[in-house]
């Protein structure tokens, strides 16, 4: 249970930030010991002697003390130690008696708690609420504030001293014999009813479930408590509270799934496992040098400096090996409303963690359009999933997204080769351009071109995984048949677009797809036959360009690179998209250079 002990130890190191401060702003809070979050409906204010002052109906999520039994209560009578609903405070005598008996066990530990006990014992809450015009329903949850002259924290849910007192005296409600805690290695009272509410989206789901101390059975695995690996109540709270805080503050969420990364020593936020390239590295300054990157990594100053120097080839990557800090990456998901599971967990040295993210962003990247310009970047997780499975559609798509994100984590951090099926699926999708349509109908060229770029990134990653070198610049001497056919398709596309542009007198409003785009699907399946058809349909455009000598020479140069037996109708692989994309980019760059030259003249 390394994940469990890591979370519990991280809690100990950052326990100084635990507390109810800022809870009213609904900011994420690290729960104090034996506290949990709860939505409340009514605020009741009393004085230090337990006399009623006022009450108001106002919803607020706060941090409340709990006992192990009250945290998991359903139909039984198990009051919370302080704040509770009206059924326990006023409207049900049996519940109220149990509540008061429990509150009396620690009311002498703090004067504000004693004031609440006096007030509830007086039995006037129901009448006071009625006079205040507040409805009385058993499920309405009440929070207390105790107003004492000179005290600056009347709200009990914000009083750190009250929280501390409860953490120190909560053992009075738990009398189990100590057992070996398999998370900490210490003898302590074992936990049985573990916390829920770890992820706000799956509030009722638990990571660890057990009904009571006499029933440790789960699907017939255990008959006696001592047969199960026990964790102490305190360690259980710390681990669950720490995970809740991590998910709330830095979790990457999708429906019921949450992914978080943290330093195991102090739970500090780490580089997001599935962060976008532009958020981590900035934009590549020069495509010819993959090491010239603007690093934007949120780390300690000295470590960040070493990382920047290594990325910019100014320092030694070996300098990163000196750190002993470890980083944990975890994904959790709830299969049902009551059950949560860990679907991915990996622990790495911090330098190794960063290097693997860098490696992913360096190998699974292509020219992508961002902020008005093309730059080299790795596509985001959602873009990759959309390229493989299509755009989001329906509730079932969320399940696909969650499974795909977990697979991406395996690719990035476990060295698992990129799924070949993903690459084939993405190539097949973009080979059918007209499957990318606008909501109001018609072909969506921009979506298709972006999908082509994302697919190229996947193809490149897949090829690099097979130890093939794939440049981000057009290789005019590359003799791979798929690559060459892709270049031919791009030239045919550009030639027709150029001729149309001149025909309309420089009007760019003609958004009709070219014949090259129309025949992309057929071209991928039968490249030779389709190329002959496509080239014959270029004749009118060639004539419009007065022979199109430059384009013709480019086509001839590419034809010369084919091996005789490779110029065939064998279906194309994903590399044809690489040739298409890079040739298209080279043609666009040439056009911009010509326009700049004309302006100077």
C-alpha cells in the first residue's frame, strides 16, 4: 500500500496547512484530523453562555468534526460530535439524547463546545427557529457560531483551536484494541468505516470499504478481522484527506475520474501528467533544433534553473540526477456510486518523472495551430482521444475518454508503446475528410486539418517507438513510398488551389475542397490508380498556370525517388500524412516568401 503510506506521510509533512480557514469561500481545504466536508443549511448564533441570539437560513459547505460511525451513518442513530441536522438537535428526542450524551463527552475541552451543549440541552432550538421564520425539517443541517467578546473567530467551523481539540480527544469514541497498521508500521486502533467524499463528483464512493469491526468480509475474502491488512483510523483519515485535497487543488478531472501528481515528501504540485505542451515548454523557437524550448516549469528555483539549462543545451542533464525527491501519479475512478478504485499508480524520481514528460512532448509532436500561428507541440489528451475516437458525443464517450487517459498515462510514464490500433484508427478517420462537418452542414476544413496534425503526431510517435527517425522538416530525399505519395497529394492540392486563387483575382472566399481532398480516401486505398485520375483532372489548372512549370518539376523530382515496384496500388500507411503535411507546409512557406519578395519590389 505504498500509495496509502505516501499520502499519510505527506499529510504529516503539510499538516500545518490543515484547517477550516477560507472554507466559506469554498476553496479546497486540507481537512483537519477527523474532520470532513459537509453542506449545511442553517447558521445558529449563540453567546458564550449558550443563549440564543439569532438564526438564518443560508447554505454553506463547511468542515465538521466526525466520528468513524457518524461519517458512514445511514439509518442508524450516530450523531456528529458538534454540527448536525435538526433531527439530532431538536426534532427527534431519541436522536437528541444520543447527540447530547456524545457532546457531553468532550464539551469540557473547549468553552465554545460547552456553550453549544448548554444551548441544545435547554431545548429551545425548535422554538427559536420558528420565531426566526426558518422551516423545521429533520434533514436541514445546522452549523453553530459562538459569539464571545474579544473572540475574533465566532464561527466554530473556522476555529482552528476547536478543530485541534477534537483531533486530540476523538479517541474517546473509539475503543478498539490497537493492531499493526500496515501503512505506518505502528500499533494503533484500526480503522473500519473509512471516509467517503474523496472526489466531490463521486461524493458517496469509497476507496476502502468494511462494514464494522466484526465483519471484515468482502466478497468472501475474509472471515475474521485479523485476516485483513489493517490500517489505523488516523492513517486512514490522513491518506483520504490528503487525496481529497490533491484532487481538489490539482486534479485533472473527467466525469468521475481524477488524475493527480504530487511530490511524496510534501505533496507539492508537480508538472501536470497530461499538460499541454504550450503550458509546459512554451513554443519551439526553431524547428531545426528540438532543444531550443522556452521552459515554463513550476518547480523550485534551483531545480527549475537546472532544467531550463538542460533543455536549452546550456547545462548537463546529469545535474538532474542529484535529486532524491519522488513523485507519485495516481488516477482514481468510481465504477459505482459507492465504490472507488485506483486505476493507475506510478512512483518515479522527480527527475525521471519530468524527463518522461519531456520525452513524450518531444516525440509525440507535430506542427499544430495555436494562437494564430503554427508551432511544434504535442496534442492535448482530449485532442488525441478525439482524433482516435471522434468528437465527444453522448454519455458513453466519457467512459472512452477515461480509459484513453489511463492508457496515455501508461504510454508516458510506463514506457508502453503507443497503441497501434489508435494510430490506424486516427489515420482512417482523417483519410475521410468529409466526416469532419460543421454543425450547420458542409465540410469543416479547419477541424480536418487540425485532426491531420494530431494524427501526424501519433504516427511520428509510433514510428519513433520503432526506432525510426522522423524529421519535423520536409525531407526531399526521403524514398519511403507512403511519404512520397503524400507529397504528391499535397502538390496536387496546392496546384489546384493556386489556380483557383488566380482565377478569382486573389479572392480567398472559395472554400470548396480540391480534387485532392475529395479523393483522399480513395488515394489512401488505391494510390496509383487515384493519382492517375487526379493528375488528369489537374490539366485545366496546369493550363491556367501557363504550364505550372515549378509544380511540374516538383512532381518530377518526387517521381524520380520512387523505386519501380513501389509505385503501385498497395494501400498507404500513416506516413503518407507526414509527407502531405510537411509538403503542404513547405509550399505555404514558399508562397509567403514570394509575397514578401513582391512587396519589396
